[in-house]
C-alpha cells in the first residue's frame, strides 16, 4: 500500500511540474504555473516520505522474522541437548550394570574353576587309594618292610574316598536335572526353555512359583541372564515365590503397585530388542500381573505393544520373556483378531489349575510346543506335582556341596557338639589354603602330580599279579604322560597353547571319570596327537561351544577370553570335524 502511494505521488508530482512549464501564455497563467509547481514538489515530497516509511517497515519485519527463527533454533538445540543428556545417562547406567553383571559372572566362573581343581586333586588321590587297595592282596612283605611308618598320604585315602562320594560337580548336577526334565511326561518342560512363555490360571494356581522354577532351569542349564522381575506385588512375593531368584541377585520392580517401575521394565526390554542379536547372551525377563497392565495409566501405552513385540522381536534378540496373567485374551497382549495366529505360533501357553480354596492342583494344559513333525500341540494335559519341580529343589541342587536338594535354610541346633567333618579334616591335614591348589593347577604342577602317581605305580608294578585290576590302563598312561609335553605335535603346529591343552586334558579325564565313561581312545591319542585327544574328549562329553569354554578351557562364557576359547574350538572343529549329535 505504501509503495503504491509513493508511486502515485511521484506520477502526480511529475504531471504538475510538466503543467508548470507548459507552453501557454505566461502572463495570464502565472499563478496557475506557480501553484502547479508547488503541488508537484509537494507530491514528490509525500512520495519520498511514503517510500522511506515502506522501507523501514520491511526492515522491521525482516528483523522480527530473524528473531523468531533464532528462538526456534535455540529451542531445537535445547531439545537436542536434553535428549543427548538423557541418552548419555542411560548409557552410563547400562555400562555400570554391565560391569556389575560381568564381575558377578567372573566370580561364578572362578568358583566353578576352583571346584574343578579340587575335583581333579581328589580324583588323583582317589586313584592312589585304589592302587594301594590292590596291593593289599599281594603276598606279605618282609617284617622290616611291614613295620615301616606309613606314608603321610595313607591317612588321606579313606577321607578322600568319602569326599569324592559326597561332592558332586556342576556338570553332574546339570546332568541330574536334565535327566529328570527329559523323563517327565515326554520332556515337555525342556521345550519351554527357549520361546516366550505365558503362564495363566486362577488365583492360587502356583503360576509365579512355576515361573521361578522355569527361570532357574534356564539359568543353570542354558546360561540365561535373569534380568529382572516386574511385579506390582513384589513387596508381598519377594520372600515367597521370588526368594531364590532374589538370592541370585535378580532385582525386582513394581513393589507397592508402582506401575511406573513396571513400565520402565517394559520400555527397557523394547530398547534391548533394538541392540541385541542372536549372538548375544540369552536373557529372561519376568512380568507378573499382566492382566492389569492395560488398565493402568502408567503401563497402558507400553502394554499395547507387548504382544506384537514378543511375537516378532524376541527370537533375533535372543530373549525369552516369561509373562504371567489370570486369563488369556488378545486384549492383555494388545492384539486384535488378526493377531491371534501370531500369538499361537510364537508363544508357549501354560494353563495351571486351582481348587475352590485357591490352592494349586499342580496340573493343567500346555499349548504352543511342537511335536516331532513340527506341528503345534494344543491343550496337552500336563502335571507339575513331583517334589523336584520346585524352585527350591533346583536352587538347593546347585548350591549345596553334596548336590542333594536339601533345605539350605536349616540351622544346626545349638546343643549339637562341634565335630570335625572329614572334609575339614582333609583340609587340616593338607595344611594349605585354597590358593595353593589353584596355583597347582599349572601344567608343571599337574605333571609333577601325575608323574609321582605313576612312579609309585612303577615301583610296585612287578608285584601286582591280578589281571582284573581296574587300573590296567595305568602302565599305558605312565609311558604316555611325559610325551604330552614333549610330543612333536605340541610344537609350533599345535592348535592349542601348551598350558591350555594340558589343563583341558586334565579336566576332560576328570569329567569322563565322573560320568562313568571309559576313555581309552583319549588316552591312546595323548602321546601322538594331544589336540585330537582334546577334541575326542569334548565329543564324548557332548558339550556345546559355550560349555567347552567354561568347563574345559576355563575361559568363561563372555568377553575377550570367551572369543579366544571360541577360536580354539573352531580350529579343532575345522581340523577334526564337527560334533554330530
């Protein structure tokens, strides 16, 4: 508008100026000329002022737009900084949590290794005791020899025998539990250790107790990391149905109906799906009281995605959640009618029953597992009434010295006198700390123990006439054991470092002995091809790559050490062939 006015004023001014100089009689129109000239100048002035005002207004608009743009840029920058700070804090928390869990895993690995070393020492001493019993059947020696003072080790033999019978290795405990699971009702419980599990049923049907049992089986048999328990009633259940997971250090969230904490665990699981892969260590998360998630404001939005997430993302993230509800409807999983097929295909659903007194009947029906043809089984009747199908039984099995599922919380009456046990007596006679036996697990010390044992056998070999001794293979080992370290195959062409191979062979022989398996093939290969002897032993034990890293190479189940053990395993597999199950 201002520009148009300025242009009009300029044109008007020009017209009046032209009129003032027009060729008309000057005397008659002198006044008219003067007026036209004045009006023209005035219009030029007005047009100039209007143009300046228009220019100033445009500048003010440009300045205002620049100010608004700067404010918007500042707001976007602040939002980005806030998001970056939140992401950094979450990353730091994740790093701290990962370090804590790695430290716990290392402590467990050290404890397992210590047990293996003790078992190996007990096995060596046990062998010497058997040899001494064989020599007792030989003809009497001279009187002077009969009255020689006994060797210091002679006092240990009966004690070692008792310790050997009472102490059970971790591998033997796993074998015991696997045997029970496999033999119970066609082994259906072995089929719920991988896929997402939905446990539902009426109140008092034992859903949470059985969920803890499944989680412990996954922890001890499949090396699962039990990440968390999300339960709005955790304050009531932590000392009941979740007590054994709590003793393993599994954190609980949602106590006192805190659904914000439950929601944080749902979101944490969803975020883990974006970063985890099939090669990640397996995880189990537990979500209880799923029925109420859709009704609570704090969990409503996250719960709406639960079904689709669990049916599509968990496998590639190597996660196996356990969810617990009072009923089974698509609504509790956030699904619609077309979603039912995906739920049925990717979930294992276990219904447990209770009576009118809201007490568990320890039976129900399972759907979602597969038969031998790969077809989905629906509504198969099952039971969980046996005494060993309890979380307390599994926890005590793996946390007691004897391997028996006894109540670890039992206390000894104060009136009971203190009597030195045979294991304590064994430690007293040895007079050494546990650190010494860990130090003696080096290849050099193990060789010294083995050579001393074989030397004792050599001195009495000429006097042994029985052909039925259980140690017929010992002469063969006597001549072969020194060659393990001096064999031509243990040089630069060896697939395993010398100290690793020596320790691995020792553990393999101990584990084969505990399993009651004969090992002549391994013994025959030790002097000529010790690498192959290690591989044959692994095949006889039927261990997976992770189990070999943990139980044979003692490199744990994660981190840089595990990668090194993984490379050794693959080298052996590449040279000697895959293990066919």
